[in-house]
C-alpha cells in the first residue's frame, strides 16, 4: 500500500529558521496550558505570611464595613440559624414519593429494558503496534496512545523533523536510560549515600517490591490526605531517592507548578546531555530543585521530544506533533 507523499505544514519555513538554532533554550516552550507558574509549599516549611494591609482609604473603609457586618450577624445569630436550617432534614425529601398501602413493605424499582447491543469492531490485541503506552510502572510511563487516524500515521523522529523543515543535527541523542544518580549537592545536604546499593543497604535493605507497606507510613503523613503512594514515597528520601523525588521536592523546597522557566529548561537539557534520560525520573528530577519526577516525564514527552531537543528512538511522532511512546 502506497503512502501519500508528506507535505510540510503551513509555516514550516518559518519554523525551520528557529529549528536551525539547535538547542537554543529560548526556543523551548511548553504547550499552552493556561496555567501561570506558582510555587506550592508541600512540606509546610515556608514562613507564614502576614495579611496584607489595606492599600488606601477606600480599602480600609471596606474592611471596616465587612468587620461590622460580621459582628452584627454574630449578635443576631443569623449564621447559626442558617446552619441549623440547612442541617434539618426536609420532610418532602424524606417522604416516600410513591407511598405504598403497606408502610412496612418496600417496592423494588422497575428495571429498564436494556438497549439492543451495538455492533462492535474487533479489538486490536497489540497495543504497541499503534503506539499505546505500555503497562509499566508510573515512573516509566513515557507517552500516550495516538487517537483516530493518527494511529496509522506514526513517523520516525528524524523523518518527522525533516518533514517539518527542522534541523536536529545538534539534538541530544539518548537511548531511553538515565545513568546518573542524585544531584551531588542534594546528596551532601540531606545525607544520601553515593550509590543506589549503598543507599538501600544503609537504610534497612530488604527485598525490593512495588507493593506499598502501609504500616510503614507514619500517621502524620496519612493525615495529610495524600495517596498511599505519595505518603510512602515521602519516607524514602535516603533509602530509595528515585521513589522520593518522583513525587516530592527536597525537604525545605517549594514545588513549582505551571510554566517552566528558561533556567529549568536549560538544566533539564544539560542533565539529559550528561546522564541520559527516559527513565528513573525521580533521580533526574533531583537536579531541578523545584520540580518532581512526574513533571520531568511530562516535559520530556510534551516539549523536549516533540521540539526536537532530544531524540529518543522509543518515540514516534504524529503529523499533529504529538510524541507517542512505542517502546
């Protein structure tokens, strides 16, 4: 079956000029998300902020009126009455809308007739054939499945960038493996051993398993409302740093959410060039003080690979510019 000739999209010439800049960090941009960059104090280590003082006379008068109104409502008991009214059960809602002659008998609801079955297309057994994400652990999920007609139109990375008119001769080439360790400064600051084996053995050892030991989660962490995976990861800073940094920034750090800064992008690419990239995202993220592993994994497949900054042979591209993990 002949494949139709690939035509570069409109504006490819303009894009090629930017692409010839190689790994210029200024060209790295995340896809529009509508989210401004914010810092989240996940460890509760930031100093409490004092409430801002009113900036002008109007604001001061407004704050004073709000205070007087709150005092008046408190004196009249309006809030307590409203809360009691909301808590009181409604006789209409509690009553049976279809009362039976026998009050002790409950009438079973009638079952609706099932709609006729729709004709189903045969299920494709091989997910990897069309670029679906393999069923690996959360730390190694590197892509998503293509949708619709894009499933049959996956292109090799270099083929795709030639079609786009982009020069990727200076791109970082990886094989999908990260071969580094925790950032040396982080190791020194928090007493993390120099290798994975030393870190594991010096902090209890044992057989590694993906199963979470809920009994090892301190009550204080369970009370934060975190998932078991996130709470357990918080206990693994020195024993299994990859697990810790996949979901947490270092202690006494705040986590950045939203758009990436140019400094973060530069450090990301420098880390990939020095140690490789594609797995062990927790260890990789230790080099970016305000990002965690799952954020680095998302940036990798949504920005670094589609932008031609990193060439990973495990990925293919759709014509729409989406990187698909094929293994």
